[in-house]
C-alpha cells in the first residue's frame, strides 16, 4: 500500500483526496509521546484486566449503539477523509464495525472463558486441566488508510474485550477516522487511557514497535511488514501482520455470466480498488472469455466516478499521487506488452488530481506487472485459461495468498477447486465480502501475512494461553518421582506395555507389573 501525505515542520495536514480541501492539521507525535502513551496504557491496563468480561461487553454494546445512532456523522468523516462513496462508508466501514460488536457480544464470553482439557494418559488421570486465556497487556495497532474506521475499530474491539489496553497509530493520511473510534469508546464509558490514538508518521510507528508493547497488529504493505517483523523478532514481540494480496478470481464456463461479471466489476473497483481483498487477477475459461470481457467493459463504463458525496458516485478517487503513479505504471506496462485496454486506462483530470478511470484490461499475462505486483487501484486485468489445472496453477502463481474466488454453477466443483487454491480465504460465487463475515477469520499465507483477525481466531490472537493443571490427590507421591533404579525401570517398562503393547496378554502382564510403580518407596 503506497502512502502520500503532506508534512511540514513536523506537522501533518489531512486533506480530502477528492477535492484537496484541508480537513485538519496535526502536530506529529514524536517517539517520546508514543512511549508516554504506552506507559499510560500499561497503568490503565492494571485496572481494565480486572474488569469482568460482562462489564467490558456492556461498553461494547454502548459503543455499537452510539455508532448506529451516529452513523451519518461518522460516514461523512470517512468519506471526506478517503474520498470513498458515502454508501461504501456505511456498508464497508460502519456495518463491519457494528457486526464485529455483535459477534463479540454474542460469543466473547464463551471464547474467553476457561476451557477444560481432557487427559488421555493413564498417568494423568488424577489431574484436571484447563486452558485459561489472559490479556497480553498493551496491544499496539498500526492501521492503514484504505479502511481507516473498520480496521482499527474491529481490532480495538477485540483487544479491549479480551482485557487489553490499546495504543492505536492510524495512517498519517486518515487519522480522523481513528479519532472517531476513540471518541465513541470514550462516550461509551471506556476508562481513560485504555484506548489512545497517537497521530504520527512512520517514525511514530517505529517508536510503537520499540515501545515495550506486548503485541502488535499491523495492516499495510509487505515491505513495511517485513521491517516490523525484523524489529519484533529482536525482542520476540508477537505480531499479527496483514500485508495485502493479489487475489485471483476464477470464472468457469458454467458460471452465471451476468452475475460473475458484476462480481468482477464490483470486486475490482470497490473502494477504487484500494482493498487488500480486491479482485486483482481474473481468469476466465476460454469458451466464455470474449462475452465476459464485453460484459465487464460495458458495466465498467456505466460506473459514476466522483467524490464521496452521498448519492453521486460509485467509484471515488485514489488516495494520492503515489498510488496513481503505481496504477499508471502497471497499466502502461501492460499496454506495452500487448494487453488490450477495453475501458479506462487514463486519469480523469477534469474531476480532480486523484481520479483514475475504472480500467478493464484484456489479454494480460504473468510477465506483466499488473499480474505480479499489488496494484491497489481500479484495474481489472482478465486472462483466458483452458483447463481447471491451468486455472489453479495461475491462481497459485503469486507470492501472495490472502483470498480468492471461484465462480461456477456447480457448488461441489467450486468447493473442490477452492481447496486447491493457496489462500487464507476462498469464496465460491462471491468475492471481497468475506471481510464482512464476522464469524470468519481474516488473514493470509505466504507474503500476505501472519496470524488472523476477526472471529474466534482473531479474538484468541488478543490473549495469551495458559494451561492450568490441578492434582486431585495432593497427598500422594507421584510414581515417576525419585529414586529410579532397577525396580523403578522394570515397573516403567511394564507400565508402557500396559498402555501401548499390541498384544492383550502383554497388556495384562504389564498392568500387573506396573503396580510396582505405585508401591515402591519414594523420596
């Protein structure tokens, strides 16, 4: 994910990418301020971790109520800060956060509750064990600019319900949305300093990694994620890294052509293509290749491009000049290498500095940048394939492995192919919306990252797992204690026979002989 920001004399200017309007100006948080925020969070955590889960969930409920009632105001902030259409601010940001709160209220107590661990070994039958889930302490969150409300809100909700304190460093491009998250938590009754937002640039992010936090959740580029992983490894800081994707879409000849083409257009152009789950590679069976291309070309041409007003656009601007340059470089490279531009392929300067026409490319190949590198823009490259095996090989021919989709009229066939795709999530007959399914974990493999957010697995990322074991006969010396010697060794052999021998007679003999383990004198 590229970034583009206006910095002057350690000051950050937040602008609307659709209009260039200055929204707010901030002083950049220096490393000392980040360290101070973490220190305050650690003090706040001492009390917060003692708060019962039920009380934490009451705050989540109030947070959700405030957000639902204030959705128009919050969506307006998101749209002005990102330029995305108002409808997308509602559906891909606020809805996602509200559903995360719903999931936590329904399942948080159960997921975080103690869990019994049955003992299979005969040697452990006098014990009772359970898993105990405890908060890490202070969780650092470094959030991206493409979904500046939904991502930090859902991650902070999980961390807070689990009993952690949070220090959130938003993208320097979109801090206003994270400040809305913090304001909602404060109004919901969250104690002071349990959630803090530090507004800064990359220096502040690096300071957060080095600040002594207990876990880090980072969403961003592969290059930055690798640097964070290296820094975290130096002190064994646990991390969750969501590092983007190059998600493939496979369209089989038996798919509903109208539905699949609409899915491709939305999947490639939602949020102006600036989504880690965007359809960035589309593979279509050759028998339906040309009709599919025509439908995508026609539907892309009908999209309204403009600012983030309530009702006037389908596709908004890119976040800034650096992102535009990546999109232009990928499209120009594809042109030079023989791709056909069926729609778009140019800036829309009349609308403003950051607009690029939704672009459909045909006849692409894997020697083109647009099929190898994350574009993160409104570009839909489409390539033909001749067999299922070829489609799977093409889909897996990528360093990324975040998500993918298979489109077919045969559900069993779709599921069978989905199992062969190397990705953290594969959808059949839909794309992108897996992020909004709160029960489902989100995360990838390969260069797409480490760990999971969302759902049960995401909530479990916010806790440490402790195994607690209680012996039910505390007055008995254990058979495996000192001294050893010939008698103990012989009895141990008989005990192994009793449990694991492949002969019934040896097991019976072993059972009799193993009694000596219990009866022998011990220190």
